[in-house]
């Protein structure tokens, strides 16, 4: 079988206490840093730097392997699939939100932060959101949370539930379908390739493109 998830998710490098530490770094620390009036760059970079050590393990524990040309094709195919599906689904989601009268913004807070930041802050935001965040999030969601969930339900359900948690924890109503699609595609790519480096690179590419478009459009 291509997806031997029951065996593939053993020997996980993170305990529940470590996942809790990552959660605090990602979701509680940024608001505290904002209250201390730190610059946007530090508000993005410090939390992920503190979360990163909790996600370190051996290549075998993390499911990281060497990449080749075929992996680059898989990264490109994954990226294009995510973009295409998001372009189709996001307008429909917006129509539904408007129909329901649900309040929402069409721009994530980080994008607004990038637009109003100086060069040094943008460099720190890039390092934090495009280089470190993909590593942390892929280890936590694709490797750890999925590994817990798949022990309690069939693989397809575990993929969908993990991706839903991934989308909801971004706290961005307008972006829920897009982030959900990212979660599903990256989870399937990971299970197919058995190489966590593939979704990490794809995730980094997605974030980098959004950041660069934001910078050059402003």
C-alpha cells in the first residue's frame, strides 16, 4: 500500500507537553509581544523561534528523507493544485459568508503587518513565516496531530479532521477553505512521499509567494 499510516506515524518526537509549548508559542506569545509594543518583525520571529526547538528530532523520527527531481515535480504539482483549488473555492466561500451576513476580512493580519512594515521587519517576518513556520507547522500537524488522530479513525477521516484543525487554528474565517485545502494536499503529499521535507518546502513556497506579492504590491 502507498499509505501505510498506522506504521508510518510511530516513534513521534513530540510529547503532549511539547505540543502544548508550541501552542503557547504560536497563539499566546504573539499577543503578549504586541502588548509590549515590539516591532512586527519580532512579534512574528520570536514565537516561531521559541517553538522550533520543540520540533527537533532525528530525520527518522520526523520522516525526513533526501529529495530528488521527482520530488521537485511533486512540490510543483502540489503548489499548483493548492492554488487552482483555492482560486475556485474561495469566491464561493465569500459568497456564502456574504449571504449569511458573517463579518470577515479578506486579508490575514500578517499580510496587513507586512504591508505596513519596514525592510528590517520584513526580513524578520520572512524568516519567521516562510522559513521557520513551515517546519514547525508541518511537524506538528502533518506528523504529530495526524499521528494521534489516525489511531482513532480511518485514514481519510483523519486527513480531513487534521486539515480542519489546521484551518481553524489560523483564526482567519475568510481563509478557512484555502487553508483546509492546503492541509489536505500537504497531508496526502506527506503520506504519499513518506518525506516530510516535501510538504515543508511546498508550505515555504506558498508563504513566500504570498509575502513577495504583498511586498511588491505595496
